C-alpha cells in the first residue's frame, strides 16, 4: 500500500484505468483498480480505501448506484470521473455521495489538484488514524 493509503479506481476503460493508476501511484497511493461496478463495491467493502474514483458509465451498473452502495459502508471521499458533463449529471453525482466531479477528458494536473484537496498529503489522515486506533 502507498504511504497515502489505498485508492480504489472503478473505471471500465483500460487506458483511463491505467492512467489513473499511474498518476495516483506517483502521488503516493496504493491503487486497486477494477473494471466494473460489482467488483468495485466488493473491493470497497474489502479494502477500505481512503479515496474512491468512480466512472458513472460502467458496463454492469450505473455509477450513481455504485456510489450509493459504497457510501452505505464507507466514508472515503468519492471522486466521479466521467464523460457525463451536464449540470444535472453533476448534481446527481454530488447527491449520491461524490465529494468532487471531474469530466473526461481531464488533464493529469486537474486530477492531482482534486485528489490533493480530497486527501491532503502529509502525516496520517484522520481516516487512516481512525482505522489504526
């Protein structure tokens, strides 16, 4: 696991999943990446990530449903990374538990800035401290 904790990436596009993994690993996170919603829900419940990225357009489940199911058992910040760019989509995403919303295509710097806001680097985050107590 990376020094900043584990990030769960739920993304069906292999190229984007690889890019997210590369960027997050370079930021100091351990990364567990999956390609569909069912695997993502199971991984969130099993691995207790400090951050979850969710694509809304998954092959098996709607990302909004995935987020709600994860939120029922996890307080980790969720970042939606999606091609859905309408205001209604962003509002629905935020209502289903997202802490931030990033539309595709995105620049790596945008991702880095959002992740650093959601999970600041430094000594153990409060979430990690709670898990160790």
